């Protein structure tokens, strides 16, 4: 035991400094890896007690342990890649190696270098998911287009799922026009019989599957009546039959201030419409609001037009918003969320287990997963089209390399000295 204890400190030191070399080497190799957290080898004394008292303890050198400060943040820099993302504050992106996962399969990272990845056969079972540099699926909360809400539950990891960004999974359904507003001005100086036409484009909501465009055209023709402040309104539809108003023309009466007083004998400025379209077989029933229209001056003008509804659309591109939403742009010119990135934090994130250069797993010492909704927190912030740089400082790593080399050399010298002493003692004994 005495001979072993003489060699043990030097051998332990050589082992420790070898691991320190490995740590420095890995840090330098990942100096340009987004989200990488540099590591350090720490040392703790090894003492073996031969008896019950401290005087009998034997020092066996130092034992190495690796420290990775996961809460250290690298500099966030902008990129030209719309799929890149970074987090500032306390939190990690949530990922999984499997499409179908359990909580034990989850991995956490600050490396936001994402990309779309095709799963399945092209044109057969084609699915595209957002993945990270390790090939893990990036997880988030899905958006429900029916209720126009996110399905968020920060208390359960079962509420998150891989973020899918292919057209088959994300479509924009056609919606028929159910409300419209038109703001016009008719000239107060118009003579009897003068006519002014205004177009009102609407959507019939049938979608493009029938091969017929959803866009339909309503035409409103105002003709000056001989009665003071009165106009005759005729409604027509290109390729459509107007069921309401049943009797035309409709009298539109303005008051002395130029505001609409009544339409068709009914006080107010709302015009109920019901139009059947021959080409698509659809019928639009809605109310046209003319409340802001006027009869003033000597000109005709259209200053405002609004119709709700839309044609159907397929997903054409994807981008991120500042609150962590994955937004889809559709062929009908509209946008809407597809999902929201899930973010997780821990009571002791520095005690997460390392599972790759940039990924971590929950451990007994890290505490339970705490999911965070990026739209309702000030603990962590989402930065689109950006990456968090590695926390490795090349200058510090080379300094550490020189220090470790010197320490390794010293330990080797100590080992050689002990060896020579033992050889000399053995020769003297013989």
C-alpha cells in the first residue's frame, strides 16, 4: 500500500490532465458550433482512510470531474436563414429523436440551427418536420385552425408534438363572405339619371376543388333619382341571381348632411343581400354596411372596401414571429400560425446530463421539466433568424492548453522521480 500510495498521486494527475486535454480539444473543435457550452475539468482530492482517524488517511491524488455551465449564454447573432432561432434568458428548445416519444426521450438544447426534413416517400407519404443539427425533431404546441387557438398545456409534455411544416398538414380552407362594408361618396350635384357603378368582390366559399374560382363579383349601380337626395340602387352579380333585395331598384335616401337616412324604406344604412351563383352553385347571404357612405361635393369616390372570407390556399412558405410562433404563408395571400415552439427550464439546469455536444437530458439532480409558453413569459425570449454562438473563447482555451501541458509535464516528472527513488531504494536494499 505504501509503494502504491507513492505512485498514485502522479498517476491520478496524469489521468486528470489527459481528460483536461480532451475537454480543451472538444471546446476548440466546437468553437463555431451554435449553442455549444464550453466545459472545464475540475479536480477533487482522493483520500483513503486506513483507520478511524484522520492521521491514518492516505492521499491518492486528485480525481477529475467535468463541469459544463449550461446556463452560460453565447452571443446571439443574426443569420440569413429563416429557420434559425435563438433563445435569450432561461430556457432550452425541446426536441426528441423519435416522432412518437415519451418524456424520457426528450432532449434540450440552445442550438437553434433548424431545418426542414422530409419523412416518408416523396409524393406517397410525404411529411416534412422541423429538425435540429442533431437530427432531432423540434417540438411545439400545435395551432387549431378551427378554434383559432393554440393547444397549450405547460403542465404536460403530452401536449407538445413535432412541428410539421408540409402543405398536406397545413391547408387554408375556403370561407364564404358573410359580412361586407363599402364606403363611397356620391356627388350632391349629380343630375337625374346620372349613374355610378361600384364593384364588391366576395368569396363563395366553395374552394378550388371544383375547378371554379371562389372569387365572385357583385356590382352596385347608383342612379340619381329626380327626388331630392334620393338614388336608385340596382344590385347585380356577374353570373349570379340576386334573390335579395327581391324588388329593384332600391331607394337610397340621404339626409341634409349627406348621410344615408334609409335604404329601401328601412331606416339605417344596411343592405341585406342574397345572391346565387350559377357557376359554383353556391349562395352568399350577408349584410352590406354602407353606413360611412356620403352624398357631398361634386365627385364620386370609393374610400373603403372590406369583405370577410377567403379562397382556399396551400402552404407556400414558413417563417417565425417574435413570440415563438411558426407562421405559414399560403397561396391565397393569407398567413396564420402553424405551431409555437415549446421551451423548457429546470430548477438546476447545470445538472442536466450531457447527451451530445449541444444536447441535454433531464436527470435526478436537475429537477422536473418546466414547460414555458413563449407568448406569456419574461423568463426567456425568442429571437427569429438568429443563432446563439458557442461560449468557447479560443484565447482562453489555448491558455488552458498551455497550463495543462505544464501541469502534465510536472506530473510526469513526479512519476519519473518516484520511480527512480523506488529503484534506488530497491538497489540499496539488495
